[in-house]
């Protein structure tokens, strides 16, 4: 899951750098960055809204099991990294 977010962030950074280096004026670069960030936020909000209100496929026992597994993994990691 983390790889998808990393990939999206890398594409955004590369695109932003290419545009800013390519000779656009400062106002155009900032405006384009603002448009891209707002588009990403709108898309994320839409996806989150659909997952929460329209089709909550994660609700119920699956969510409980996922949270319990993640907490157990965190506990094992913290237990292994203690200095005692």
C-alpha cells in the first residue's frame, strides 16, 4: 500500500520539478501546483467519502481483525526494540 503513495508522490515531485525548470514564470508554476494539490485533495476526499458512506466494505469483523493484527505487530516490534 505504501508503494502506491510513494509512486504518486514521486510522480508529483518529478512533474513539478520539470515544470518549474522548463522556464515557466513563477506565478504559473505556483498556480499549477495549487491546481494539482487541490485535485489530489478533492480525489482523496471523494474516495474517502465513498468508502465511508456509500460502500463501507471495511466495516465489521475485517476492520477489527486488521486493527488487532497491526497492534500486535507494533507490540512485537516495540518489545523487540526495548533496551532492557
